[in-house]
C-alpha cells in the first residue's frame, strides 16, 4: 500500500474508545485502525501508571476488506490517563500519538489523554451558538435607549445614532444604537428558524460604554439593555424553545466607575484597596493594557475571590441561579486573568472558578477568551473550552482568504496564504495538545466582535464564505455564528465589525442564510458531527479533506480554495473499500470509490462538499 502510515488511526471518539462511562476505576477498550496491508508485526499500548512506563501488547480484534483493528482493555486508574502506541513494523519501530507517527521516542506532551470522572456539559454535543453584541442586534424597546448627551463617557458626551447608520470611530465606545434584551427576545423565532440552540451575549451588566467590558455593577443588567427584568423575560423565552444562554463576564478588570475602584481611589484604608494594584495612589495603577478606564483586579486578595466566584453569594454563582439560570460563562481575556508580573495565579484562579461553577451547576459550560495558546488551561481541571482562534479561526482564514498583496504592519500577518499542509498541521497541533473530551467542546468561530467580519476577510467573496461555513459546522467542536454573518454582513475592524443587524430582508444574502440554516440543522442531527471522530485525509495543493465517523455513519468533508486539478480524493486510508457508494449531502451528487479514490463529482473551483457513505 502507498504510504501505509496514513492509515494508522485512533482518536478519543466512541469508535476508538469504548466504554459505558469514563469513571475512575472503570475499564475502557482502546482500538487502533490500520490498513490490512500495513506491515505491522505487533502493536503495543504505552501508558505510564504512577509514573512508570508500561508497554502492553494489543491483540488483533477484527478485519475487513480494507482494515485491521487492534484493541486492548485499559483500566482508568488515574484522573488523567495518557497513552500512545508503539508500532513494530518491517521497517522498524514507530510511535503514534495525537500528533501523528514518528520514528523516535516522543515526549509525553502529545499523548492521547483520557479524563476520568470528567463531567462534560451534555447539551454541548449538538449545540449551535449565535453571538450577539446587544446594542447592535435589535431595538425592542426604544424607551430605554441611551440619548445623546445623557452623560459623559471618558471626557465626551455619549452619542445616539439611528439604527443602521455606520458606526463612527470618532464616537468609539460612547456611540449607541438602541439594541437591547427585549430585541433579542423578539427575534428568538428568527434564531430558532436559523437552527440556533444557544446564545452568547457580549456583556450586559451596567457599564457606561456600548461594549460594557468596563463594568460598573456585576449584579445588575444595564437599564439601557432592559435591566434584570428583561433578562428574566429572555430566559423564559429561551426555555420555551429549549435554548441555552451564555453571558460574558470580565473578572480580569472592572470599570473605573465601579464602586470598588471609586472607594479604593478615594481612601487607601478601605478594604477594596487590596482589589487593585496602585503604583502611586490614587492615579497610577495596573490596568488592562494600560487603559486607565479598566483597572486590573488583583486576585492575591482572598476577599476578591470570594466575591467574584468562591463565596456562597459570589457574582458568578448568582447568575447561575433562578430566575436567570444562565447555562454558561464566557471569561473575557482569560489568558491574562490572575497574572500580574511575578504574581502568576492564572491556573489557581481558573481551577477555583471551575470548582465554584460546577458546584453550583454541574452542566454549566466555562469558556475562556484566548487568542493564543490556551491549551495549558484545557486539561480538564480549568476551562471547558477556549474561543478556538489559533486552533480553527486563524488557520482557516489564512488558508482560505485571497492573497493580500499589501504587506501588513503586524509581524504575524503573512501576505501569502497558508499552505494546506501547514493549515492542517496547525489545527492538529492544537487538537493534539488537549484531551479529545475537551477538543469536541472547543468553541469554533469564523469571526467575532474583536475581529473583522468573515465576508470582509474573504474579500467579499461569498463562495469563500460558504466554504468556511461548511468547515465551521463539520469540524470537531461547538460552532458559533457571529450575528449577521449568515446574511452576508461585512465589516472591517472595530467598530465597523459591530454594525447594526439589518432586518430589511432585501439586504440579505438569502442563499447564504439558507446554507447556514441547512448546516446548523445538519450539525445538530448528524451523529458523525455530534460525536464522531476526526481523521485528516488530505492536505495538499489547494484542498483539505477529513473524515468524521461513528458506528452509525461516515462523512468525508472536502474543501477547496482554488482548482488545483485534484479530481479523485484518496480514501482507502479512511477505511473505505472499492465499490463504496457515497452521496453528497448538499447537492445530491453520487460517486463510487474506485481504486481507493473518491471522484469529486461537482466540486467547484472554490467549494466544499459533505459526502456521506451509503
């Protein structure tokens, strides 16, 4: 067989890890698949119980026309069980871990990992999120709108703009359009029709800005967004549709108008002084990236921890309780939380938040914002997920967006597209560094309030947006739509990426919305996308392809950014025998595997397909 190493496959999905429960002390069955022509002489499972290496031979369990399966029982004796495979072959010893096959003894860093006694929020399995920037989604009650000149924000009067006007940079965070929670509640039917099952709202607590990351009161919904009563009403509306709710909280810093900070500035002897780090009282203090309206909170204070998350009446516990009963928290700038020079409490605070949230609501989802490498926080004892920018968003952008001939001032931005091989490698690196149980909970997105909009990144090209959408809904993890992307909204950097949602349907790209709708429903009802495994099948030229598989079904996803001449996709290493018939789920096209390859019938020069076996 050509390049038999590509047929070696294992992941943490039910096809490869079998067991009724991953409880401490339980026994699971570990399975490995390889092509039947692979020159394997023996396969061993390598574990490290209590720190000592163990190599146990696996037995050949079954085979078919294409594949052989090896398996072994593995007792879960530790809360984190790391393992990899030793392959004795006719060409020598090889090791296989989550990063792939290597010819040398690897470190433990990319071992497969099983978490025992890990309670994943079960509702995430088929969740589709929708992110809303509340001031810009829908104005349900004009009577609570901010009025021009109503107050001073950072030295300037606030400004009210008419719905649909272009946000103006000179007004910044002091410009308001009137969106509120009543507006969100009035549009729930629209969201249900789109296929959404969970909402993610940017901050809604009382704050002087439109973005509300400068919180002035963690215990009250901003009256301009409808107040606490509007959140209760929204919760009831979501319950009626069996939809979930995630709120955004900023525990890293508060606003300069928060009573804690006001008191600490006024008097060095008040208890709240320990919540902040003053270099020179009262006006020189640690803040988020030097922004003086966002003083940083100092978690060396035990009292601050009690108030924010640990105590019985803590802020983060409060909103999990009736009548609000939120289902998830998104932690703003989680990468910076609890970190301040030599004081590095990030993991300690993360573990503490997790304990408090899971005590209060065991099925709550704890998500962290992280633009970089959040994998150290994703080992089962802190965050359930991060916003998967580096593991999904950015590699997809850099692979799919048209080449930009203009050099960027930022050193990380390459004017040349990412190669298919490097795209797959970056995504694999971020999967391999975390347990599979966490990987399938990662929060995948194609853009947010902090980035340019997807369509703008794609140079306005709807065909590229469609390819990105197919990848979003078929890649392992929890997909999130940024409001308006489904109807083709455009927008450059902040504030242009926070335009008002257009409710005039004449402004919509209806075919694009129909695709998002179809993909959302597919994601929520298709076993292979809800709990299936992942195998990268192809990453060369201008094409990416991967398999999602369960015992019930197999899907082959193909994405192409330009016509690279590939007409037949190699699929034997996916375990597909010649004669297997597949149907393309978006077009209805059919094809049959011949000579170990799948003909890519009907694939456009820029396009994506979802092939289903049978």
